[in-house]
């Protein structure tokens, strides 16, 4: 046997033994024998470097070479799931799916792993790329770190896998590993990780993959995507993935009735506490990929899947003080400072009180014993007071009347629960918050500037507004604390690069109240330029698709302030994009202008979301329900009977796929 063939056989054997140990939990050889095979392979690879291979088992130990993460666009957006917290909401989801499909369907029930999302791409049976979720559109390339995770196959086993596909899952830190890691950090006097999710996420983003390798991360995979998947069912694809060498949870079940879903939820609501990893709920997915396609997506999440979150744990602890935080939009949020208490695997010292109404409703007094929960297992909040425990009643908590930072008199608008600091031009937390929002990944993506850098630049007087970012010079930054020449140059380069960000994200970055990323995109597409948007009144704005009076009023208020108009002028002079690019406008028309269109049924040529985009591209308005003002219904197969009945009653016409596509010039 020649050397190259021997190296190949050693790799195949080690991959197989690795899979048996970390995925099947059924080792065939001892650790000593495994280590001996690994040492032999390492020696041969060192002796014959011409036979090196990036997918060799020896690469799982990681490298101490540090390098910044490269951002990679997702081929398929990684959207988040809508959350439910009750069986009634699960039933509503089930009934929506039933009504939309109007045919039999199955629901795949899976545990919701509490880790950090990952996307793995395989080509010709080899791992070529691992990318974090990021902002859903793009993420960080962490391939070197993921290669250290023993349960992630570097080379696929079995046969019949697609030539190219993506598989998504969750990178986890098992409880046992988490507890050992925190023990080591405590002994070394280092700050402890709050929970396994944070530990896994932080580990995956370490620059030194040799340290990642020592943290013993794990990974469960739960969703395959690609052009030539082996099966039409999601669950069936997972079974194939298991044959390829992926770690697939054996808890996954296919349910055909609502009661079967409830039984799954009830079982794991108790059983989850015995699992070796953290889980905070159950994910429900329509099993058929064809049905998933027809159900489509909202702007943020798929309509064919939802997450049921287990009820939060509750703890009792003492309220010591109430302080106040000021957000970038001026919202003042009360924060309860508590005696530390263990809750859902973390130590809680602070909890949100949300607003003045909540404080009044709870009838809080300093020194009260309060019940604390984690809303959705994430954000601690106070849900009640143990009034029987009161024996020396403290001062009643009354919401502050002034901004805790700048001292301005707070305001509260009619119909709103929040109090605001109106001093947005001079209140430091608002200014810094607006800058942090502006540079964030979803907005201008100036990733060299984080919260600490914003704080430093603001406190040293180098920036007092967003526009000041575009006046920064490297020479201004060299002498700042913790700022070297390379960091200074990176900041200036990143600011310069942000000039290429499209109008819709610039608009979102301005931080207009109630204007999130989706609304900003809709406004940009509708009004095309910042001048058109600034000139629009409430009536004009509300005529735009899905822009209500609250959003319209906020946009008008923002641009009626001279300071904000001056900000836009400064940013225009700096070279930011305040008009839709010609490329983005290609294919747009006003063919459907003034028409309100309902989509219903199952389609063959495009998904519902694609049809919704077409309607908007051609000036139409998507509406969800049939009414007198509905222009027509784009009707597919198995159209909902209630919509059909209402359309007939109101004399609303139906158009087929072909009729619609011909109408907009697609056929």
C-alpha cells in the first residue's frame, strides 16, 4: 500500500470512529486506540504535506492563527420564527395552516435547541462553509471553528447525498461542558458565562479555533435546503441526513392531529429538564416542502413554522431599587435592581418594569419580595408581589417625572404607555443610542464601531451626531485610549465603505420612530428619493402600501424638525445614498397602481411571497381579506371556501396565475 492510500484509509477510519463516538454514542474502539490512529495520521501528514486535506480529522484541533471573520451572504435567508406561549395559539397556527392549504398536512414537531444558529454548506460530500445567522441576510464565516465540532461531519458518509446542499442547525454547549467551563473560569478568576447559549455563541466567535476545539461544542442539525433534496418531506430529509453522518435529534416526531402536537409538548415540558442540553420550547413545521412553499413567508418569519415556548420559570427575590434607562428614541424604561437569584440557568440581578402603568398595577414598594420570570426565557420581568411577606413596608415606587440623565421634563403621548425624554438633540444616551443604531449591522453595517467605541468617540468630543462619523480622519483617532493605527484606519475605511449602503437601509439607519427595516424598504420603494419622502404629508404616506397613521405621523414629525433635515443634508453632502438605485427600479411599473389584491390558494409557478413582491413591484397593494374594495383575487388551487364565498357575495373577480402573469407582462 502506498503512503497516499494509507493516509486516505486512516482518515476514513477516524471519520467513522468519530461519528460512532460523537453522533451515535456507540464507540467501537478505545480512546487510546483512537489517539494512536490520530497520531499516526498527524505524523504522516507532517512528513508528506503534499497530501494535506482541509477535511482531514487532524484539522479538528483548530489553529492558534487569529483572523477576522469574513461576512458571507446566505443563499436562503435565515429568518426567525414567530413565538407562541399557549396551546390556544398553537391551535390558531394549526387552523391557519389548515385553512390556507385546504388539504391534508402533517406537522413535524422538534425540540427548540437553546444555542446559536449555524448554516453548513456541503459540496461533493465535503464541508465547504459554515456561516452564523447574522442578520438573516448574511453572517460570519466560522468554518475553521465549526470544523472543531466533532459531531459535524467534515466528509459525508453513506451515499445518495445531493451534490450541493445546505443544512441548518444549532451549535450547543452541553450542560456538563458548560458547568466544567465555568468551574475553570472561576478558578482562574475569570467572569462566568451566564448560560450555555451565551457560552456557545461566544465560543463560536473566538478568533483562536484551537481554544474553540477545547470547549467541546456540539451540534444538532434540523433543516435541509437545496435544489435536489432526497425527499419531499422535511422529516424524511432529516432521516436521510442522519444516514449522511449528521447528528439529528431522535426526539423529532411527525404529528397528524392537534392532540398529537399537544401530547408532544406536554411530554417534553417535563422531560426537557433531564436532557443533556438546554431547550426552551418546541418547533412546529409543516412537513411537506411543497406545502411550505405555498404557505410562504411574512417579512420576518415563515408561515409554515412556529415556535412554542415553554412556560417561564419563576423565582422570588427582594426589590432593592428602581433605576431608569434612556433608549435611543427617548423612551425611559424603569429597571428593578434585585437580590441575585437563579432563574432558568442564569443569575438574575435586574428586571424590566416596562412603564409607569406596570409599576402602578404591581403597587411596588422598595423591599418587596417580588416574583421574577423570564419572558420567553430571555428577558427577566417582574410579574407579581408577595404582599404577605411585607412587614416593614418601604417607600412606594413612583415613576420619575424627569429624565435621569439630562433632567428634561418627561412627556407621555395620548394612547401610549411609554414616557419620553423630548431632549433628543442634547440627551447623551439618545445621541449615543442613535449612533449605535446607525452603525449596526442591519443599518449601515460599520462593524469597526461598537458600543464601546461610540462611547469613546462621544466622550472625547470627536462625534456629537451621526454626521460627524463622516468627518473622522485616522489622525484624529490614533492617540485615543485603546486605539492603535490599524484600528483607526479600519474605522475610517468602514465608514467610507458604508457610502455604498442602499437607500432603504440608510432610511432605516436614521432611526425614525416606528420605521423598522421592512417599513423603511417599503417607504424607499414607494417614494424613491428622500426629497419625495420629506415632502409627503400624512395622507400621501398612508396611501402607501401598509403604512398606517402612526408610522405616517412619525415620519412627518421627524422630517418637520429642522435638526433632522439638517442631518439629512449633511449626510447627502457626505455621499450617502438617498435615492433608489436604477438597478433596484428595474422591472417596476404602475400596471397595478390603485388595485388591492388578495392572494389565496396553492400555486405552481411561484410562491405566495413571490407573487406579493410582484404585486408591489407593479404598484399594487397586498391585502389579507376580501372586502368591497378588493380589486380581484389571485386564486390558486384549493382556494379557501370562505374567501370564495365572500368573493361571490361581493362580486369580486378571480384571476388565475396565467391571467395575472399576462396582466403584468410576465408571459
